[in-house]
């Protein structure tokens, strides 16, 4: 009788990879984050990729009866090191209700395939697929005077779409900007006007000063490295273009039409230096970039507590960004 497989990677007890290649994901997670009631927002789930079984959740500000009005659209791309997370996790749900009510916007929160079962760039392909889902609704509405989704008909301003990515979601948002800025637009009538990146999860072989600093309460360098080992294509390292936008084999960004970007980080984040460098280098290329740093804050400060005072300040910055673009 053979021995049982060993655990070779453990992500916070939520995901475990075994020596035989099998993966276990627990559904019994103690989030310690209560759902915040918000009666001003309605939400509904849709399947956007039936072949892959991928869903997204749509949040819409509740309106009194009367003629519908159009809302801008904000995509919320969750974090989790490409290995964890879901649209229905309480921190993600609270964040989306806060964004929908505070920004007076329709918020779309797509799930995407997770590593290590589905290594990168699967997540990028899936999020782009969710944009095509919105595109198809817009084309149907334009052609037939109705998208077939009565709940959304007449309420979506397809010409004012923004992508907000948190951590690994911020990395995905960066790659969406590159994809949309390096080739012909295929998303008409959807037009992405800007990108909000909350401490985008980037990496590299060479360590930064903040990575070598003290660990955060909920995150350490070992966890960051583990996420990259589990999510990058097999045999690749942290200088892969997916991880390091300025790595030795990464595409040049100078000539691409990227952004505009609103980039935020906490002052005590392990990722702080990488985020600041990313913003600085894009600005040096002439890209439209605003970088905001929140002193004393750690990773996930907005997503995990969007109704806080700091969350309110970040919301005001997002509102101004959407108004300006």
C-alpha cells in the first residue's frame, strides 16, 4: 500500500497542493469579515462563459420607478495571488456594494480560473472574456433595442467603462491595458476609459527594499513567492512578463496607448516599492498616471474595509478619477 501524498504548498490553509499534483480547496473559511448591509444596491449573478462555467456578479444602484438612466461601468477584479478569491467572498462583496453606491456606477465582479489548476495567463483570458460578454450585451442592445437582459437594458453606459483591479486583479488590469493598447479595439461599443490599480501584484527576481522589510499582519514574502510558484507558467521565474512588467523579456510599453491610471498603495505594504516604481516608470514614458500612497496602511486596506475613513478617502480619489476621464 502506497504512502499518502504530502502537502508541498499551503496557501493560508485555504489551498493545498499535494506531491501527486492534486489540489484541495477548503470551503470552510473563517473570513472574520461580516457582510455590510447596503439596501441602496441590488445585485444579480450571470454566467459569462458557459463553457468554462465562469460567472460574474452585477451590482446596480437601486432606483425609484421611472425612466431608466445610464450608469458608468466599473469592473472589480478581485485579488488573491491568482490562487484564491471569488466574487462571493464577503470582502469582495462589501467592496462592490460600496463602489456601486459610492460611485453611482454599475459594478461587474467576474470570477476567473485560479492557479495552480489553471496557470497564467488563464486569468487574463477570462477577464477579457468578461469584457466580451459586456460587449455582446451592448451590441445586442444597439441592434435590437434590448440586450435580452431586462435588468440592465437602458442602464449601461458602454462608452464609460473602468477597470479596477486589487492586487493580482491589479496585475490583470495592467495586462488588459496592454492588450487593449497594443492592437485594434475589438470591444465596440465598450470603451475602457481608465484603470484603477490597488497595489498591483508584480514581482521580480531582484528584491526591493519594502519586500525585505518587516512582514505585514496578513502577508509575508514567503506567501508572495508561493503565489508566483503556483501561478506562473511551469519553469518560469518572477521576471516573466506576467510578473515583471519591466523584466528582461517584457514587451516595451513606451509606444502603447496605456491608461490613464490611478494607482494606490499602502505605505507599509511589501509591494509598495514595486507599485511606486511601476507608477514612476509609466509617468516617465509620458503616460497619464496618478499615484497615491496611504501612510501606515497594509495590503488590502481598501478591499477589506471599504467603509473605513481611509476607504472613504480612496473612494473620493476614484470618483475624481472617473469624473476627469
